[in-house]
């Protein structure tokens, strides 16, 4: 439903806002803008390995924040 979609987007935005500034920026570049890890590393002046680690941690935190919606809220 549209309501469920709006709620999910709001929860994702909220979860991203709880990440650190650098992690949040990387998350948005990767999952909303479509940049690759190497491109993000170049844009942010770091290594692709650091980007990979921070994105993994960010994904884990975002999934934890919205997990209840993913598991039971959409059924």
C-alpha cells in the first residue's frame, strides 16, 4: 500500500539520520545515487576498503532499525 511505502521511506530516512555523517553520505551515494565503492572512495578521499567496511556497518544498522517493518509489518 502507499501508506506502507511512505512509512518505510520515513523509517529508512530516520535510520540513515542516526548514522555518522560520513557513513550516511556513503550510504546515500551507494544506494540512492548508484555510485560504486571505488567512486565513493575517490569522492570522499578514502580507500574502497574503508568505504566497504563503513557501508557494511551502515547496512547492518539500517536493517536493525527497520527490521520490524521488514519482518512483520509488510505481511
